[in-house]
C-alpha cells in the first residue's frame, strides 16, 4: 500500500532474454537474470497504475558488468503533489 504521491523505482539491465551463470561474485552460486528494454519497464509501471516520471539509460562504469543500466521512476496516477 502506498501513501498519496507514492513512488516506485525500478532498475534493470538492458537487453533481451536471460543471462545464466554458475558463478556469481566469486562464489559457486547459480544465478539467472532477466534483461529488459526501457519501454518494457515503462509499460509495466503504467500498467501497474503509475505515471512515468523519469526513464533513463546509463552506460556501465568500467568496474561494472558491461550492460546498460535502466532506471524508471513512477508516481501513482492522479497524484499531482511531489515531495
């Protein structure tokens, strides 16, 4: 449950499909990640009843895995106040 003017913040790696690895952060741990397109995240935010306030891409930093990062901020539809 969100208060009036509640926000949702999503982040994901850009791409299509899934990435699976047997080792993660130096440990033998199976890991599966789903990749998304920015439009997919924005559509999901709207489908959940939020307005998209911001949707951005960011290139990876040299120390990160080499995938583009996605960021989406949503606000509950109909809420006009901002805090």
